[in-house]
C-alpha cells in the first residue's frame, strides 16, 4: 500500500497514459520485485478504466510492447512537467527585476 501511495503521490495522482484522468491504481509492470516496487521500474499509476484496458492488452501479442509504452509514457509526462516547472522558474528569475 505504501508503494502504491508513493507511486500515486509522485505522479500527482494522475494516469500515466492520459494525465487528465485521476489515477486510482498502481499497475505492476512485472512481479519480480514484489514488496520492493519502484515507480517506473516496477509500477505505474493508472485510472481504473485504463487499468482494465491495459489488462486486456496484456492478453494479446502486444504485451511485450505494452510495458515499454507505459514506462515511456510515464517518463515523457514527468519530463514535460519538470521542463514546465524549470521554464517557469527561469522566467521568474529573469523577469524579477523588470
């Protein structure tokens, strides 16, 4: 439960595929580190409906690509947010005296 809470907290409780949706679930990408999961490596946050979609895709031949897609999607959205925060901080620093 703590790992799930950490995963959701780090991503501001938003779905990693569609960040406009609130995340309620932490989806395991694999179970090798069960009990010691780390966000991105082992679990990603998903909305309950998206979790159902991901579960259905896992039963198809696309399963190997799904984990890669979820990780990249998660990292891409985090990257956008980090860049946006960095840009705002830089703008404030450059325009503070103006």
